[in-house]
């Protein structure tokens, strides 16, 4: 396709003119993303009466902007109180919360905002420039390749369990088994549901996330007057604009990390069914693998915030690629957008780019503009948001539980889910106190069912032949990369040890 | 001599609490296996593989713990979970408040339940000044009402507060 620069310029100009739609959508998206239990998909469903009545271009701009902002918003509570607002921000807690505890909440928030904006921005631009190529990519990645992509995410269990590998693996496999609850993929027979109909679709992610992170954290934090360390208390009390600038400088220095992890997110986002949580875990794991200081991951370093946040925003652009290009929604949010487009009589697919390029490319251009608007809207808030860490735990713990237990009800509207969140909260609390990583449990709960789905699909196609997993070129390249990323840290450690000895 | 013994005891790690998650994991695995035993291979392959590895890992952990206790490096005390003791009452109070929240929600409705929950938990955690206690609880309850009932129109149970406000505002 030849490039029509006049059209591109017009689209950019028009998108900037829709600031009155984009800015409220960005603010609403950030708030929604920060509240566990709410995400772009369920908010857009609630707002369908509004978006269906809007002009289709405006509705798409509103929905795309809100979607981008929810990914950014999810990182805020992950950093401040160790509670990921969305599944995609779960990996952010690993280093973000540690930075907050050390009194560097402001820097962590700025890193989160900057990497989200930059990651989202470059992937949106990349999508506009290379859309036909990216569509082809989604045809090459099928269930066989997805099994390997899932394994990339699952290896993070071993990575974060470096302190006590055995306990980490027990936590991870416990999570995987919890993730295998519910009707199986082929015959829909219930497994380990304890007789609860509410568990037939599997363990719902939001109550698990809220319990493992929010409730367990609230139960654990009451041992101390604030969540901050002594050193962190002194630093957080003196939050200045200089800290915001420091966060920006750190982010700019790590531009290459942000760039390649954003593309990891973009590629995973293009694959229908994959999502931000997988992308964030994979990006975190890969960032650690290729880091010069992998041992510092998990102790509160900016790279541990930049990688997952950049990646989960890369997913937002990727999810819309199969929707616009072949009419297949890449995720639940894209599915809601498809409802709006179909209601307006828009036929999705390759023809859309010829018949209605203003709409097809306009969505991605509006994402670019939304990210640009996020900089002045969200960035200055870091200084004030970081004050949350100073709230005494006797107020903070009830606030966290109050908001999140209500959030666990919101997605499915079952009171049962609140009880489930409490059960996960107690498991999470025991896990925290006894050195079993809650993130390892969550990775299992999130990735377990998706892994099983792709594995079963691949095995079904091959009639049970396990060798199907090594039958495609792309898959084999991914296998090689997986093995390489697992061996690389050991080779590096070995080389460093030899260097030290000599 | 007694002082040396005490020192040795103090140096020994209390690892009894480390057994809670593995015990839960083993119990859940056994239950999981009991529910999939008669299913087709496609339905049980994944769970069977994960569960077997989990049992194996727990076995290794148990062996490690037995060796630690045998060597005198650890005890089976539950200190990690039970200490500091003074926080346990407050923690149980929080858990009790969450249970009460879930139980009374269908009768009291969202707004009143949140208000009572916030007051109860802050009292449990030692907030005694009535002004911050009531204003915080009121603000959270009002936020919950506006956010979840008015704006998002979720299906949270309605109670006396929601009914009165619905009558006032139509």
C-alpha cells in the first residue's frame, strides 16, 4: 500500500481536534485501570449506550483512548500498594512496590508513566507504518507457537524464585493446578470445582488477583505503622519535582529496553487470546535475562517497572491489529469495540483500509494522540500520588480491603467471588509470611488455563502426537530462543565466576 | 550451659509454618486427582502432570526440612506465621470483618455495609479519634455509592441507604 501523507496529516490534525473526547477518556481510563476488578472491557460494556449513540469515529477514538489509559492506570496501585489494578500490571509489583517501600514511589510512577506512554506511542506508530506485515505475523503464530510463548511466561516462576527455588516452584505449580480448576477444554467436564457452579468457567482472575495481592498485603502490612522502610520514610516525606525529573531521566536512559519490550507486547498483543499479563511477564523475564545486573531484579530497580509497563502498553496497539485487519478481536476489549463497529454497519477486514482508511488508520492515529495527551495529564500526578505511601496502615489496610473486596464483585457480580478473594487473601498472606512468592502463584493461575488451552488445541490437531510442538519453523525458533534465554544467565554467571577467579 | 542452649535454640530456624502451603497444595492435588480420575486423557493430562510434579516438589521440600530438623538447624515451630503475637488479634479482627461484610451485604446494601466495615476495621486497627474515623468511613461509603451504584449501575445489593436515596433523587 502506498502512503498518502495528506491523509496521514489530516488524521493527525483531526485526532488532536478531538482533545475533548480523548482527555476525559484518558482520565476515566486511568481511574478504571487503577481500580482492581475494573478494566477497559467491562467499562466499555457499561458505557455501550454512550458509545453506540456517538459517531463511529468519535466512539472509536473514545474507546481506544480509554483502553490505552487503563493499562497505564493498572500500574499505579501496583507500585503504591502492591496491588495490580489489572492483570497486566502484576509483574510491575515485583520492583515497583519495592521502589515505593524504599521511598522512590515517585520515580517508580514516572518510570511507569513514561514507559507506558513511550511503549504505547512507538508501537502505535509501528502499527500504522507496518500494518499489512503485522497482520501476516498473526497467521504464523498458532497454538503450537503459543505453547512456547506461554512457557516463556512460565519460566518467570523460576526466575522470581531465586531466593528459594524449591518454594517458588511449589508456589508456581500450586497456582498452575488452581488455574486448571473448572471445565476442561475438550469435554467441558468440571474438575475440582468443590461443587460450586461459579467455578465451572475456572478460577476467576480478579478475585484471585485481589486476594493474593490486595487482601494478603493488607493483612501483612498491619505489623508496621506505614508500608515504608525507615530510609524510605525520610525520602518519601521530601517528595520533590526533582524526583519526577529523575524518573524521566532514568526512563530516557533505558529507551532501548522500553523499545524492545514494547515490541514484545505488540507481537503478543497481535495474537488473538493472548493478553497484557502474558506480555508483561514475558517482558519482565526477558529484561532480567538480558540485564547486566539480573540479581537486582526484584529488589526495586526501575528496569523491573519499565519492561512490563512498556510491554503491556504495546499489547494495546497489537490487540486492535487483527480486529481492524481481519475482523478477529485480539482480546475482550477489542471484542466490545467490534460490537460498536458492527452496530454502525462497518465491515471489518482488508476492505476497510481501502473503503474507509480514515477509520481504519484513524483508530491507531488516535492512540498515538492519546499517548501524547497522557504526558501532560498524568505525569504531574506522580508527585501527589506518591504520598499514598505515607498513609498510616491503620487507615490504608481498611481502605485497600474496602475498595478491592467490592472490586472482586464487579466483573461477574457474584457475592461468591468476594469469598473467593478472601480465601486467596489468606493463602496469599500465609505464602508471603513463609517465603512462597504470591506472584509465582498468580502466574500459574493466569497462564495455567491459557497454556492448557493452546496445548490441548495443538494436541487435538495432531491427534495426540506430542511432536507437533516441534513441527513448525517459527515454533522451533521460539523453542531455541526459550532454551537460550534459560541458559544465558547460567553462562553469564559462569563467565563472571571465572573472571573473579582470574 | 542453659544460656548456650537458649542461644542454640534462637539460632535454629522455625520452619513449621513453611508446611502450611505444601499441606494445602497436597490436599488440593489429592482432591483434584479424585475429580479427574475417570475423565478422558485430554481432560486430565494437564492436571495430572502439574499435580505429579507438585507432589514431587513437596516431597523434596519435606526431605529437606527433615534433614534440617535432624541436623539441629531448624525446629517445627510456627513463629513465622504467629509472630508478632500482638498483631494476630487485629489480623483475625480484619478477617472477621471481611466475613461479616460478605454475610451482611445482601441485607444492609453496599453503602451501609462499607460504612460499618470501615468503622469496624479502623477500630480494630486502633483508630480511636471519632472525627477521622467517621469522615474516612463516610467518604469511602459515599465513593462506593456514587461509583458503583450511581455511575456504574452495578448489581450490588440495595439496602436502606440506597432505597432512601433512590426515593429522594427519584
